[in-house]
């Protein structure tokens, strides 16, 4: 019998593996809302076929000795577990699935390290209120642009797909590619990715003075911590921010400015001394078609903001947006390893992996004060239709959330589907409560509106 193929852990996977914490699981959650119902056996068959079409996802951590020099992935020909499950429908099924996505990590020892839960719902009749007080924001007020669930017109049956990913092995965009393949197999519809937006080449940005990455950035001020460990989550739907045609900035830049101003406002409310912010931004250059490499494929860059420009940003928003656009373009154009050059040296297999793990954890603790303030992961427009055919329909909402472990303690993840912005705020319960998350959501919505200015 041929032994399974083994692949050494890439740098990102190894660093994540070194720093796992049971209290705050390293999961990515993807939540896809469909207007109709799915056939169970047909979906299981389609998802299994999708796994086989992307065999790099069929992997588990290979066992190894105490003094091994590397962690290794072991590729399998078939899943070790049933990946697709159907929880019992009920009033709290949506909330419970969301909680599991935050608290229960698919194990690395079983192939593949993902889980797909299919939650079937019966929507309320027209005029009734549908709100999940644990996982979903309360209904919007004011301009009426925020909503938590799609409009209801009589009782309707819908489906929510919860894809939970062990982030040590995989990231959200890679697993969304798997789901798009499954949708195409299931529904027989073309789920090819849409062409990326074309942008006019910009002239080189002028050199500007930005805060040094060696200075200690602001932390998100502590709100009302909860006694229970782990992460909390709030998801909500907003209108996409208006951006005049020909603007020198993108929606991603508007979201970056919104995140910075939101945290600056929050910290001021909590009596924190103004400090520069650094916001980590994942950059993903992979193709979105079936050739997309499966794994952790994003590289991380840090966007700096001085305390002065955060104080005056809303007063001169067009200039603030232009400066932010210059920074993000410059950072995206840089060629660098996913976690920087230091991580490559730290994971060089010259000593036993257990020794490197202890060193990595120690350095992580020592570097905590210099860790970026927060992470903004903007998936952008979902590139796939996620069309499961006539009965199940096409996705009308897709949410992602990234881990929110301390010392950051807060992550912001956005995506757009069907012309709407889907926002997920995820936080460490050691830092914030659900009420704090709701207030941050309100601040985010307010500052997102302030970015809708003429160029």
C-alpha cells in the first residue's frame, strides 16, 4: 500500500500551530444564506465531489516524534469524517450553529479540517420581527439602511450554510472556492468567478510621513469583559457606501478609514490617550478559478494612521481617503513573505519543532504591545454566484469572521453580496461584551456614512 503524500507545514501554518489556545479557538466562520431548501443526500454528494476536485483540502496533521524538525500535512484520498451535517431545526438553531463556529474547532487530526452545517429555517410571516439577539444585531434605526435578515413575505423556508474552518490549515477565500465548486455540481449552474474590477493605473504616490511601525500602536480599549472565555460575534447588513465615479479611492479604503475612526472614537469614549493606530489588512493575490491554491494564501500588511489625522479625519474626509488609498496601494504592491522575513527564519527546520514552538510563543508574548490594533479583512464582492439551482436559489447574504484573539481582541470582516455590505464584528470576551459589540457596530455605521463624500 502506497503511504500517503506528506507536505511540510508552510510558514503561516506552522506559526499558527505553535500558538494555538484552547480558550480562543482559531476558527474562520463563513455563513451563506440561501432563499430555498437543499436536498440532503444530493448536497453531501456534491460537497464530497468538490473536495475531490480540490484534493489539497483533504489533509490532516501527520503524527510525528518528539524531536521532529517539521509539522507535516498528510494528504488523504477520502475524508476521515462526515463533513456535511444537518442540525435539528429549531428556534435557536441559527444561534447555536454560530456559537459552534466560534467555539468548536474542526480537529487537525482528521481530514479535512473543516465542517459544513446546514441549518434549515422557516421564516416568520410578513410583519413579524426576526432577530437573533445572540448572534445578529438588533434591527436598524435612523436611515433604515441596516437590516439583519432579508425581507419576509409570508412564511418561507430558507437555508443557512455554516462552514467552520480550522485557520491553522485553511483560510476563508480558499474554502469559499470549495463551496462554489459544490454549488456548481449541485445546481448545474455556472459558478465561475466574476471578472475582477478593472482599475485605471494610478501614478506613483508621493512620499508621505507615516507613523513608524516600531512605535507601540493603540489597543482597543477594554469595554465590559465577560466571564466566559472565547469569542463573541455580531453580524449585520448595511448599504454599500456611495463612492462617486472616478474616485481615487476604493470601497476597501472607505472601510479602512471607517474602522480607524470607529476605534479612535471608542477609545476616546473610554478615556484612552490618543495614539497612532495600525490596522492589519490581508492581501490575496490568488486566482479565483479552479486553479486557486488551497490553504492559507493571504499575506498580511499593516496600514498606519497617526493620532492627528484620526482626530481631524471627518473634517477633511476626501483628503483622508486619498492618503489612505495611497498607503494601501503602496502596501499591496510590495513583494514580501506572508508574515514577513522574520517568520521564515523562525520556522527554519534547524531545531526540533517543539523548541521553535516555545520560542515562537515567547516572542509572541513579548511582541504583544507592538501587535497591530485590529484586523480588517475585506473579502470584497463575493466573486461567485453561489447558485444552488432553482429550489435552493442563489446566495443573498454571505458573512465571514476571522479569529479575534488577544492582544488585538477585535476583528472586522466585510463582504458584499447582491449590492449589500455584510459586516461581522468578532471580539474576545476578555475585552468586550455583546453590548460593546453593538455600540461598535453603530459607530461603524455612522463613520461609514461619513465616507460618502464628493471627491
